C-alpha cells in the first residue's frame, strides 16, 4: 500500500480521474455501464487509494500510437516554419517578376533598335542624302539647238 493512499483527494483529483475514465471509454477500454459505475465511484471517492483502484486495470500512460497524433509543435518552431514558407513564397514571386521584367525589357530593346534604324533611314532620305550603294541618278542631256523651253 502506498503512503499516499490514505490522503484525502481534492475535487481536481476526482475530476482528473473522471476525465481519464472518459478517455478510456473513448479508447474502447470501458463499456458504457462500467464507465457509469466508475464515474459515480470516482466522484464519491475520498482518498487517493480509492481513486487509484478505479484506474488499476487501465494503462497509466497512453500508448505510443495514442501519443503520435497529439504531439504539439512548440510555438517558436511553428513560427519559424510559417516564416520560412512566407519567405520562400516571396522569393518565388520575386524571381517571376524579375524574369517577366527581363523578357519585357528584351523586347523593348529590340523595338528601340528597330525604331532607331528606321528613323535614321527616314531622316537621311528626307535630307536628300543618298546612300553609297545606290546608283547615281541619270543625267539629263541637253541637245544642241534650240533651248528646251522655246518652240
């Protein structure tokens, strides 16, 4: 017998045992009738010994497969994971924007070169200059005799 068996239990202790009994029923370890009997006994118990007898045939701690789903990630670790996901998302968005801007700049550069070349050709034609690769215009010969404007 434990030295604490004869100590009086508090309301919080009785509530904790009742909660453990309900958990055992949810796990399928207790039948509904047995759960009801044990809950009445737990709420009427006066000592730790009486409470301990109600839990004697139940596992003290939940088994490993019960704990697997109830692990809680620390707050700092969760915050780090969220920050990492946000940072990764922003990096991907930045790369997409830079690539799109580079593609737009590339086509804008080609358009600028095209307009510069076309503009230079049009400007030289307006000024009357000819390119070296063009043949010179044919010369008009004047016939001897009468002046061209008189008849």
